[in-house]
C-alpha cells in the first residue's frame, strides 16, 4: 500500500472516530437536557436554526468562525513543533490592540488594512518570541511563560484602553474607531456576508497544510516536535525551531486579534472582546488532531455553537453554559481517543 493511500485511509478513520465522538457527545448532552426537563430534539433544532436558519445568521456564524480558526491553526502549528503555546490569548490581545492603534491613524485606501493586519500579526509574533527566548536562554518551560504573559498582555491592553488619548470620548472602555479606509471589506453574495478575514484564515490553513506536508520546513518542524533528540543529532537546531514555532504561532493568534479590530462590525479594541478564543484554540487543535483542514471544520462547529447559544438563551432561556458543556464533552471524547482504542485493533493492544 502506498504512503498516499495509507494517509487517506488514516484520515478517513480519524474523521470517522471524530464523528462518532461528536454523536456520542450530543447523546450525552441530550441526557443532560432530559434531566433539566428540556427536549433534546427541540434544543438541537433551535441550536441549528439559530446559527444556520437565515442568511444573516449564517453570516454571523461565519464571522464567529474566523477567530476560532486562526487560534486553532496557531495552536496546531505549535503542538506539531512540540511546543505548548498557552499564550495565544495574550498574543490575540496584543494583535488586536496594535491593529486598532495603527488603524485609527491610517487613511490610505487599500494599503491601510494590510498595514494594520501586518502590524497586528507582528505584535503577536513579538509576544510569542518572548517565551521562546526565555526557554532557549534560561530553560524556563513555555507553559509557565505563556500563561504569565497572558495576564501581562490582557492587563496592559486594559491600561492602554483607558488612556484618554486612546479611549477618546467613548463611554465604554474601548479605543476610538479604526479609520474607515483601514477597515476590512466583506463579500455580499445574495445576502450572505462573508468577512475577508474568514477567507484569509482559510487561505492560511491551506498554506499551513502544504508547508507541513510538502516542504522541508514542515518536515523539520514535525521531526523536532516528535523526536527533538533525534532532530538535534541530524543537525536540526531545536532552539531555532522553538523560536520559529512560537513566532509563527503567535503571529497567527495576533492576526486573529487584528482581524477582529479591523472588522466593519466592530472596528475597535474593547476590553473583554474575546470569550477565550486563544484558549479554545487548544481544544480545536486537539479536536482536529492538528490537521489544518480538520481545524476548519472544528472552528465552524464552534462558530455554530457560539451563534446558536445566543438563540437558545433568548428562545428557551437555556444558559449558554450548556453549550460550553457540550463543547467540553466533545473535546474529552476526542482527546481521549475512546473510539479509536475500541475500534482499532492495533490501538487495543497498546
């Protein structure tokens, strides 16, 4: 059997295991709903209806998918490099703040959005470089570094947004609006609004897939992530891969924040804008087994949950925390690889 056929077979198996995990998770969620006195069929129908029932709801779901997708890609790259980047949330905040600050003073058509996005991505890259340098120079594990840097980034941005020159006359703690020429455009296809940010995120997923599967760089990253000692013996510098992995991962998380701050729907940075996209990226990467295409579908699933949960709250009074429970069950079922161990003979023997 050729390597390509083996990869396709393995991908089909993993997709099948993921679908089984999602169905079983929804079944467990249904039992929780029955215990609460709710109809699982009604709740799940409203969840789908509230996220995909109309064109405007589909547009909202696609918009909600974008930050999940970029943060999931950021974490999948870090994990493949053998790095535990728990700091995507801080990198997201730094990217959003940098893009908002630059975008408010830029008024060059077509150029301003590109510059704002690049600056936001660069801010995330810089915030990802710090833990990489600390790990290489002092041996401090990146989990500790990135967790602490999350707090520094979030509170630093909270401080900046309350400076009068940045906040302006806004009643809420947020920056003044990004200049209209620095805001991203969107596509309107028969009433369906697709943010440019989503197209950028999908393009990055394709690029990441090609790089990790077809390039020498991707092979180097994966080898270092799986066997750092063997990689070092082969002449690969683990320190270089640590810097590269953290910088690229931080850049994608920073880009997610920059896309949020330059979106026409909310062209500014505001305190508490993220519901934890950087942390959910960890779950998405696990859910997709670090595969970029899998991250796209996992992000779409989370986008559906986010949009549909608001509809459940207003229609049935069911708190959106229930949706978080569903997401957590799905993640636990997939990360435990339960069905893979039950159905794969090779896994059963290990």
